[in-house]
C-alpha cells in the first residue's frame, strides 16, 4: 500500500502541472490525499461509484476513476471538471498511481525476499527462481553491513541510510529486528575491503550528524553468489558481537579483522570455565584491585616494556617490578615472560567473553 504522504505529493505535483484539483479516496470513501477542500462530502457518491460496473464516470462536476491493483479495486480518484482535458488528466493520474502500486509491491516483494534470504528461510531452488522473477542478479559481488542503533525502532536512522544509498538501485536496505539496519551492498569489481571500511565510516559519520544517533557498524566478507549473502550476514552479526566484547573502542568492525577474538567467541562455555580455573586456580578477576588491573593493561599496551609502562603510570620502575612480582606470586604467571604474558592476555579475553555471555542470558 502506498503511503498517504506519497499520494499527496503525487497529486500536488500533478496539480502544479495541470492546475486541476485531484482527490484520492479508498473504497470506503475515506479521503487519503486531496487538493480539494472538504472532499469528505463526496463519500456517498464514491461508495455508489464503487458498486457500479463503470471504470469511470462524470458526476456532480467531477470525473470519477477506479484505480486497480491486479484487478482488485484499490482507490477511487476524483478530478474536478467534466471536460475532455480533465478526463485526460484524470486518466493520467490514475495511471501514475497504478504504476506506483506496482513499484511499491515490487519493492515490498524484494524486501521480503532479502529478509528471507538473510534468515535462511529459502530453499536453494527458491532463491534462484525468486531472484529471477524479481530481476535480481544472482552472480554479483556483494557484502552485508549491519548497523546497530542505540535505540529500538530508530526510523530516523533507517531513513538516513536509505537516503544515503537512494541512487544505488542494486543495493537493499532492510531490517529483521528493532535495533539493526541491514545493508546488502553490491560491489564493483575493483572494490576492496579498504573501500568497505571507508563506506562503513561514511555510514557512521552520516548517522552521527544527520540522525543524531550513535551506532556501531560491522560487515562480513565479500560473496559472489546470492545464495551466500546469508553467510556474509552471519559474519557481520558475529563481528558486531565480537567487537562489543573485545574491541569496545571500535565503532567499525570487520569480520575479516577479528583476530583472536573470533576464536574465543566460538569456544564452548564449559571449556572457558575449565581454562580460567586452570589459570587462576579458582580465583576471580574481581579479586584483583583496580591498581593491579590498570598496571596489567598498561603493561600490555606498551608491549611488556617496563620502562615505558612505569613512565606512563608515573611510578618508579621498582614499584612496577614489585607489582609484577606480587601478581606472579598470586597467579604463578610472570608477565615479563612472553609465554606467561600471552596466557594471561588470553585469560583476560576469555573472562570478558564469559561475562558478556552470562549478562546476555
């Protein structure tokens, strides 16, 4: 169904060109869009016209027209005047609205197809059959962007993304839940992952400035077949989750650049608990004071460099060595030894993952 706003815009444009007043009503006589004041008074005439076999007629100084959607009466259109010129304008207006119905239906069908494709709700044979009917290229380079908004049902964000890619007729923008906007983007032969990162940043900047909303953007890998679009979508979802757990400082996350976070995210919870018990001997990270945690993180940031870490923490080198020695006694891990540092770093990431999963439940 076409929105009333689109109908109003269409008939106002026609009036500007033809200087003839037009009104669009539904089959129950309710006014949907009009340039005629008090068009409600023609409700009974419209209802009588709906029940008549005629597709058009002149009544009370107006030309009446029926607008069909695949033989189903959808609208009644009124054009003020009974001359041949008014008849022609009315027929053109009815034809224009009928074409809008077809276009909107096709868009709706494509939107449904893309949603079902992303959610793996289609058989392989159905994917190719429906894509052919909807004139969607089956062999094309595509990637899925997932845009998570902070607020549920953020219509401003959705419309901003649509306006950003309005001229790209081969791109699809949809949503399968209330917080995520999905962009299925067709790529040129020479576009690379660096270009995808630039696109993601453009989306981020546009939504921050135009829609005034904070978002996170993730994207999957490039696929060449339409049947693989759902895989790129799943990858984008994983990238979004992994980014929130391990890379909270990033607003743009690529599935192809998740590092060790991707491996940890796929570990079963039982294995994570076993690993943490082995490393910390039943202790919890909550038992470490804030000073110790800050020291550990800064030590990792500076690639295990004692001098640089002590300088940035504004403490004496010996104070830092004392803290590391104290940590070694507690955990049996010496962060100055590369192997122990790796073990501790992975343990911190596993704890982050466990905490995230427990809160998600």
